[in-house]
C-alpha cells in the first residue's frame, strides 16, 4: 500500500478488533468456569497479552499483508482447557460465539456512528461502495473520519462472517454443539480434534469466503443506507 497512514489505519483496526474478539472469548470462558485465558492475561483489551501469545498472527503476518495487498491477514487465539470444554460443551460453544458477538457489537457501533454522521449531514451514502469506501463526506474535513469508521465497519464484518463459518478451527465450528444433542455434540468435538482438520477447514474457508462475504457486505450496506441499493 502506497499510503502509510492508510496502511497503519488498517492494521490498527485489525489489531483492535481482533483483541476485542479474543478478549470476549477469554471473558466468556472465565464466566463459564475456565480461567485458563484469564491466567494468561487474555481477559483484557490491552493487545500486548494477545500479541505475546500470537506474535506472527497479530503483528508479522498482518503487517506484511497490509503492505503487500492493502488488507491485513492474520490470526489470534485464546487458550482454554480442553477437558473443561469436553465436560461443558454448551459453555464452550457460548465461549466460541463470544468472539463473533464482540465483532457484531463493534460493527453496530460503527454503523451507528455512520448514521449519526448522515443525520448531521456530514456524511452521506456514496454512489458506489468498496470494501474500504463505505462512506462519502458531505462536509470538508470528514473524508478521513468517515473512511476510518468505514474501515472498522468492514473489518468487523469480515471477522464476524469469517468466524461464523462452521468449519474447524473457526468459531462457527465450536458453536455447533448449541444445535446438537449432547451425544452428537460429543461426537462432533471428537471429530474436530483430528490434527489435520484445521488446515482443511482453513482451506475451505479461504475458497468460499469471498462468495459468502460479498453478498452479505452489499446487504449490510443496503441496511446502512436504506435509501440506496447496492450490489
């Protein structure tokens, strides 16, 4: 990316949104009786404990990818006790959903800020939208503010949709026991513990994500700007 300020904004949005995501996992696990992540310092909005756990996924990979492609790609994780998850599969499922729920909350905050900007007539719906071009400024000086809010909106929509895909090791897979009988949930958890399954899940998610995400993105934009139709 040629503009270092935009690159930094993308990375900060990724770092903050991912930190909130992982902190929500850790908090939900603690509430459910597993203090593993709490003892590791992950029940925190301070990014440092999360960076220490996954320095490649939280710093190296996203910095490199945002410099090359303009959009950060990375990963993070919160530790948990597998024996606790086996004993309490529904609690573990709620822990899995807590991360995407945190991204949904950040997404709604960004949407609210955009709608406030529209109401104040400093922002308005653009004629066309892009991944990092979700707002248009009606008043000079609001171009960058609207752009930053739009980046946070898109970033959290990505994290929400990606992590809800029901394939290991993503959160959607961990949440499936909420929809299964206890015996089926036990069999599913045993199935997901296969060593190579995580790599297969990542490959599947990589192949299908764009096809799933773009219709959701345009639908979200239509909800954000009811007066417009995108896509």
